C-alpha cells in the first residue's frame, strides 16, 4: 500500500517531468509505477496541487484600430491589381494579371500567360499608363503604392 503523501510526490514528479500531461496521462504513468487510485481522487489531487495543464493562448490578433481605406473620388485615381490562376485540362497552370479602376469598376487590362515575370508585369503596367495616364495610387493585396 502506498501512502497518500507518496502518491502526491509521485504525481508532482511526473507532472514536473511532463508539463503537458493532463490527469489522465499522469494516471497512466502512475499505474506503470504501481500506484493505483480512483477517478475522483485522480482529478482532485492535481487540482489541489495546482498541476493543471494551462490552456494555450489563442490566435494573435492585430492590435489597434484600422482606419478605413479612403475611397477614390474620380477615375484613374486608384487602381487595384491582382493575380488569378487556374489550370488547363492537361494540368498546365496559367496566371492572369487583372488591373481594375476602383472608382469606375472598369477592368483596365487582363494579361494571361503561363508565366508572368516581374519584368512582364512592369511592361504591361507601363503600357497601360501610356494609354490611360498615371494613377495616384496602386493597390495590390491591400498594400498601397503611391507617390
């Protein structure tokens, strides 16, 4: 027969070695050592000894308040660009560069290709600027690029 103090000490030792173990796994470890106890005592003792496993923290959220994005007041003031991708039936992938004027909701250009390099994107944007004029702000994935 194991004394109550020996049970507590064995439980503290196991909980100290295995900090993420809850009462059920501690119970298994104690049974392997030959220490047996009933379910009610098994739940009570860790609570009394402050051996509960602490809950992990939740998801980290952004701090502070976000200011609302200023809406454009005229055409050619605010452009959004984004990439859309899909695949052909044979499995090859292709991407589409979409540029939209946020005020008029007009699609300014759609460029589709199996590979859109950075040089190709700048070349297409330069051609669009020559055709439509330079925008005040360009947004890509909520990142602002402005003068």
